[in-house]
C-alpha cells in the first residue's frame, strides 16, 4: 500500500523538488538579466537589495527606535506602561522579521543570480575591475589581492590562504541554487559529493 501511495503522490524528496522548481526557474530567468550587467552594476545590486529591505521595515524601525528611547530616558514610567511598550516592541520586531523574510523571498532569485554571476566572473577572469569605493580602499590596505589604481579597484581571483595560493574556479550549479533555497527556508539540505 505504501508503495502505491508513493507512486501516486511521490516521495518527500520528489515533492520538495517540485516545490523548489519554480524558485530555480526564477533564478535562471533572473540570471539571464544579471549576466548583462557591468561589474559595477552587478556590485550595485547588493546595495539595491539592502535598500529594499530597509524601505520595507523603515516605519517599524522608526517606531522601535522611539519606543527604545522612551524606555531608556523615562525612568519614572509606570510598570504597566513599560510592560505595554515591551509588548509593542515584541510585536514590532516580529513584523520586522516577517517583512524582512518576505522581501528576502522576493529578491532571492536575483540575489542568487548575482552570487552565481560574481562567481563566474571571478572564475573566468584573473582580475575583476570595478570603480573603487571606500570599502575597497580599506580592503586594499589589508588584502594583497585587492589593488587600487586611480579610481579603479582590481580584485585578483587568486589569494593566499593558509600559506597556499587559492584560485577561485567555481561557478554554482543549479542544484546548489536549490540547496541554497532550502537552507534559506530554514531546512536541512543533503547533497551528493560534488554538488
């Protein structure tokens, strides 16, 4: 009977993969667009993602800040009012978390595509060139594989790790994108060696 039901409905892995297939298809669709971006545009996507998250929770974050300021400055506040504010904080923090997760799910295909394309550019190029920013200048002061020349930053795809030269040569497989989506959902992903 169990075999009959499994053949009819599929096993857990098959059902999970069926659920994840639309996410993979969205990633691959986004990847087509991402591959056309310049290095600087590709890099700018990260700030775009951060801005989307920040805008989605800005109202709640402002309210949390105001509540925390009240709790930190009004020492003679009645206990029941203080408890009410702490309850409001918990509710707001839950909303912030939920909204953040919602935005992360929306940007996941693009974000995974950015990671895959970045990995590809490092695998295919000895140096990746971008317009230098302050963070690049800080990195260049500490890392040998980041160099600033004029207004450009050059990231080498080879660096020293544990006394050995390491060259980036990996590009994410589709199954790794699926695995990343599983982990993002807070689940456990088991993959075969090499995946």
